């Protein structure tokens, strides 16, 4: 994970400037995914300036029964801090890039962060930007992706992947997840949670969460684990065991574990660790509590346990994480 960096400053006035995000709309673009960066990042209190461009500045044919016009041509990519390639219809993907698309991508400045939503990963891979990197895309097109791009380390089972400055996400709603991840990465959990509330979306789904969940909605008459998850989130400081969760849900441990996995895509134990790390990150950003105190508040037995789980999740120590966000603020 690349942690937050200080915002750009206006060289004349020394005031923070918003991060410039440029979304590339290609023919066959899905309108829903195209609008995600503007909607999510645009709710981040002016931290981002989101522009949309096409490869020639002209109208773009969408995957729906309408076209769109955009205000910018490919020159907008030259000044982007972050570039987002929106999803396109699978019928449009290819192992080779049209000349106009290749020329547009060549305008991206070195060091810019590059993000794809869903099948946008095909565009990045065709440009050679994902060679030797780990990436993801929609699970339904993963076989085609592997055949076209064998030099990419594809993981089709996760919501999103970050490999250096390249970030790739899976289908549809995972575009929301990766946009919230950008806000959290750049400006911390407090602002990301605020954006999620404004947009009425889940505030956090870890990139490693399963992309395809067998039973996202309980069958009619079947009990859900949702109430128990909400109950557990209020008690993260307590040593919650599978037996405690199953008892609250009034299920056997075996039934609860199976239903939890079906609904969430994670085991109860892994989900609890994930939620405790999320809470710990928020406290590291927003409080002056010591690592041991935070560990106690989120349910890790010791500060060493918190350090271990945080490092496994994002690759840094609590002190490094806290220092980075304090410097960014």
C-alpha cells in the first residue's frame, strides 16, 4: 500500500490544490462506471478535481442506447495526478490498442497513479502497463484476460488490487470501493467514511474480499448474520469467538460459519480481524492513543498483535502509518 502524501500546493500562494483526476472514456464505456470517480471523489470536500476526457475530444458511444459528450481531449491526461480508465463493454476489449487510445495513454506523465475499473484493466494490460504486476478484473472475463495477457499476474477473486502506482478493480460496485480506497489512502479514514455516508454506500470493503459471493442475500426464511455483524462491531474490544457470534445469531457454529461465508465472502475470524484493523487505522489517524491502548480498544490482545496484523494488511508499522497521516494533514 502507498500511504498518503501531502497535497499539491499552489506555487504562488502556497495553498493546497486539489488532486487532479482525469477519467478516460472510451467507446463502449459503461455509463455507471464512468460516473463513479466524479460522484465519489467529488464528495470529498474539494480534495479532488475530476475531469472526463476522450481520446480525441469528441463524443463517445456508450454501452447503452445513448452517447455522451465530454469537455476535454487527451491533452487533459498530461496534467493528471491520477488517471482512471472506466469499464467498457467486453465486446470492445482486445489484446491490441487502437492507435488513438495508445497515443492518449502515452500522454500520462511518469509517476501518475493509474486506476482501472472492471474491464478497463484490459486497456492497461494492452498498453503493457500491467506486465509483471498483480491485477484483477471482472471474474466473468478472467479467462479471456489470461489468454490475452499471460505476463500479468491476474487475481480474479478479489475486489481490487494495488501494485505500486497501478490499481485495478473488479466489476461495477468495486469501482466505488477503489474510489473510497483512494480517498482513504490520500486523506484518511475519517474523510472516506464521510464520503461513504454522503453517497450512501458501504464505507469499507477490503480489496482482498471475495469478488463473487455465493449467497449475498439469505434465502427466503433463512436467518441472516447481518444483525450479529452489527452486534460484533459494537464489541470489537471484547474477545469474540465463533461460539459467541453463533450464540447471538441463535445458530450452531457450523451453520453460522457457513452462512457467514456465503453472505460476506470471508470467514468470521478473518472478518473480525479486518474490522479491528479498520478501527485501529482510524484511531491511529484521529487520536493520540498509544499503540497498546489502541490494541486494547479494537480487540487485539497486545500491541505486538496489532503491529503484526496492520503490517499484514497494509505493509507498514503503526508508527509509520500515524506519522504519514500526520504529515499529510
